[in-house]
C-alpha cells in the first residue's frame, strides 16, 4: 500500500503484508506459554515504512482452541 503526498507525488508511507510467516522462536515460545493448548492457524507480518526512514513492524497470530479463535497482535 502506497500513500503519496498529493502536492509533489512523493511517497510518504509504504507498507507490506506477508502471510503465513514463521514467527521468531522467542515470540512463538512466549505465545505457547501464554496460551497453552492453543494452536497457531495463521500468521501475518506487517512492516510499514515512513518518510522519516522509520519502520514499524507488527506480527498478527490467529490462535484456535476447541472451536474458539483469537487474534493476537505483537509489536516485537
């Protein structure tokens, strides 16, 4: 996704979304301890670039247990 400055056409924000990514071990281990018995069914990784050369990263994980689902957001 691109967001452009309407006056001069420069990109002021850009983001990428990746699906079914492997979580870093530290995050998957932490989630397994916080949600015992829940299985990981989907994972996403989003990275956003701003005009100040800064980045923001977020992992989203969908968990399932006995028909119930939860989506957890993690800022590493």
